[in-house]
C-alpha cells in the first residue's frame, strides 16, 4: 500500500457538531417515515427512505472522508467535494420528501410549543414563499458557485476553517433552493409550469460549463494557494486545475441534463395526455371525480355514488 493510500485511509474524521446533526436528522426522519410508511405506503415507499439516507451519506462523505483532508492540497478533490454538496446530497434529500416525515418524527412536546408557532407565522410563510420561487433558487446557486470560486473568497476559505464551513453551508443551502422546484417534494406545489424546469436546468448547465471551461482552458493557475502546498504524486498545480475543470464540466453537466431529460420524457409520456373534456370544471385543491353518466340498462345514479 502506498503512502498516499495509507494517508487517505487514516484521514477519516468525525466533526462532532456536523456528525451529530446528520445523525439526529436521520433519526427524526426515520421515526416519522416509519409512521407514514405504515399509513401511506404508496406515498412513502421505502425508496424515499433510501434516497434521504443516501443524501445524508453523501454529506458525511463530503465533510468527514479523506476528501475533506485533501481539499486544501488538490483542487480536483475540492471540486468533487463541492459536487457532492451541490449536486448529489440536495436532490437525494429532497427526493425523500422530508417535510412531513421530519415533522412527524419530532416529539409531540417539541411540536406544539416550538414548531406550531413557526408553521402559523405569516411572516415566515412569506419568506418561505419567496425562497421557493425557482428564480431565487437559480440565482442563489449561480451566485454561490461563481462567488465562492472567485480567487479571493476561495483562497480565504482554504486558509480559514470558519470561512470554509461558511462556504460549504452556502453551497448546500443554495443547492437545496435550486433543486427544490426540480424535485418538487410532496406536498409542495409547483410555482412554474413543469416544462419550465427544462430551460431552468439547461441555463444552469450553461453557467456551470462556462466556469469549468475557465478552469480548463485559461492556461494559468487561478488559485496561487495551490502552488504553495505540498504536491501529491507530483501533480502540477495547472494539471490539477485542468482535471478539476473536467470534473466540473462532464459529470457536472450530467447532473443537469439527466433530470432535464427525465422531465421531458415524463411530459411526453402518454399518461400525461388527458382529455380536456374529462377535466372540465376541475378546480385545484378539490378531489377530481369524473361526471357520472347513465349506463345502458342501469338506472341513473346520483352524483358521488360509488
């Protein structure tokens, strides 16, 4: 086993507060999910539990694994860490539809005095309504991506553990806002028509491609910090930067393009083509029941009869 591999295996860390937060989130979600899975197995199948726990696992890998130990030595490692925080963990967490399970998993003694006032607050409702706007999520992701990859803020985060944590939280929170309208976790409602998520994702891919191309083709080291640290396996800073750009470019684009293709496929699926006459008079928020017609050789049934 090489010295680099030995160092990597010995680089697993357990940040106490972050790890405790992840474990507590898993326990609360699991407790609420168990109840909801029993009551509504079709709405909360086991795959939701798997995706949510997979998202938390991605967070732990990004923060506690050797990625965290080598992120200030190799830009390509740091880029993988950022992709886990922005493109892997957030959509997996949201696919778990965490709102209701997290509420149901909390102790009743905490829900009534602490959570209920928040849920009934009009001011908080307006803030949530603003944050759920897809335009806000898109701008937040782009601002976090370009802002923290600028040479000044990026190198400050490398030199300061506190600012490094702030950077990671900015990536995670902005990514949750971005992926919210794409995943649209139940029981949230869509703010924009579903088809708008395709250009939403494509435009996000354009800005991601532009930044990754800058890393790949600029021909100079963007972050002089990496020229001052020990090199691993003789990797030159510029070569490391080019690899980081390719990682951000190719896998990063797939994280935008694959969901976009899935949305297009679902929109074109025959099950989504409904006869407009069948839904005439249907109003959002009401349970849809088709009009009852008289059947041959059968007496006319009253509306609402089974």
